[in-house]
């Protein structure tokens, strides 16, 4: 009789399925299904806004959106249930409340409410049917990086916003004093002139409100130049912070992968950080050929997760294996590709991914410096390479 799964195992399993981890095929299918429901829901809301289609297919579109809303409701309930599995979460109640109060939780809640039924109750809330489009942002890394960049530079951006507001008021007031007599209907007050100031500072220039006096035109040209210079400040700040956030996330991801490799677990934080700077993460799909026998070696690989097959047999002209040598399987914690770099010889085997794999790649240009900087790792890699060479050169 098989043992019962431990308490919370099902919840942890569902959390992993919903998390953005591409190594689990079931998780990819589930997240793909959620994205498909989002796209269908938003597409139905957009089609319904077109009069000739919305009226002709109102019932079908309502049914589609109700079905999608039911799917969103199930997802919302599921995310509330698995919220305690989030890293760093406190108690179950606190974790669930934290999710429900978060921006993604509010969006999920709104998407789970059937506003399609609102017209039948005399309410006009169909504009909320487009809210599910924001669920796509959860699956967009760039959006998270932008949010992180803005948050990290919030004080500097706040100072820039104060400066922009001060210049907006100044420029709008200036053109008001110059234009109030010539165009009393358009520049009737400083607050009314703020529309012109915003449009001119952003260099959009709709043309619906423009100065006609000489001094007003001078003020308008000055405002346009100020706008060009002024908006470069927050754009530059956000761009720099975005690049830094992307580099930081890549470094953290690589660090986590490095820490999972048994060969590196004994190293301290400083040395892991140094290693993370030269290793490059790579995702391999099932069936992907990573290296081919006979080609020039340009990198070695460390397996973080997944399984690969090493085939040292030769092939005849038809592509069939002529020499029947045993195939080996390598799993998480193993490495391969080092023989060609250490012995300076062509690849001695063909390596193919048997499952989706997460790998760390050390390229030839960094290999020598890496090995010299870490003597104990160099010894382990050389020992493994010597053992594999001995197996290849041994008769039979």
C-alpha cells in the first residue's frame, strides 16, 4: 500500500504549476491555457465594441465571456489557496490577504467578476471587461523589470516630477500673461493654460491652442526646448535602472543555478559570485543536440536540472552507429564537454538532451582563467576528464 502524500504536497504542486518555471511541462500547459483564456476574453470584449458584430453576435460573445470569467474565478480561488507557498510568506491567512490586496490579486478579482451580466441589472460596467488584459503582465518579465526600475529610482524620479511640475506652472503662467488679451477664450486663466503647457512640454503640439503674439511665441519656443531637455531626465533614469535591474536579475538567476551544482556547493559566497559572472545559463529542449562528436569544442556544460545522453559511438555513412559502445546518462550535478577543452582535441561524444534541461555554460575564452582561479575545481574537472579519456582509449 503506497504511503499518503504529505500534508500540503498538493498545494505545493499547484503552486509550482502556476509559478513561472518552464521546466515543468504540466505547468507550461496550465499557464498556456490561462493565457489563451485571457486572449479570448479580451478579443470577445473588443469584438463586442464593434456595432455590426456586437449586436449580431451578442449572445455568443456573452457566453464566451461568461465561460472565460468562470475560468478566471477558478484561477483566482486557486491562487488564494496556494498563496502560503510563496517564498517568504508568513502564516496562511496573512499570505492570502497579502495576495488579495496586491495589484495582481485585485486584477484577478476584477477579472473573476461576471460584469457581462451587469447590463441585465441596469448597470453599465462593460468597460471592466477589458481588465483581464492586465493579467498578461504577470507573464511579462519586461514589465516586472520596469516596475523594479521605477521603484528603485522613486526618489530621483520624484525630484524630477517636482521639477517638471514647477516648469509646467511657470511656462503656462508665462504664456498666459502674454496671450490673455490676444486670446482671452483660449488663455482665460493659468489653470486653463496648463493644457497648452502639458502639450508643449511633451512636444506633442496638437495645434488647437497656440500663441499668436511675439512674446507668446518666444515663450512657446522656450517651452518646447525645455520639454525636450526635461523629459530626457526621467527617460534616462528609467533606462539606466531598467538595464541595471535586468543585469541584477540575470546575476541572481545565475547565482541560484550555480548554487545548485554540487561541484560549487562548498564555495563561499564571494567565489560563487565570481563564478556566476562567467557562467551563462542555457535552457535546452528535449531532443536538442548540445554537442556533436568530432566538432571543435568551444564550451563545457554543468547540468543544473534535467538529463542528457552521452553517445561515444561512431556513425557510418548512413548515419547508423557502427561502433556499439554503451550510452551514458548524465543528470543534475554532472558536467560534460571538458575533455575537448583540456585535451585540445575534437569532441569525443555526442550529447543530446533527454528532458528539458537547465545548464550553465562555460565558454572556451573563460575556461582557462576560470580553472586557474579555482584550483580545487580544476583538479576535479581534470580528474573527470582523465577518467573519461581512459574509458575512450581502453580497448573494447
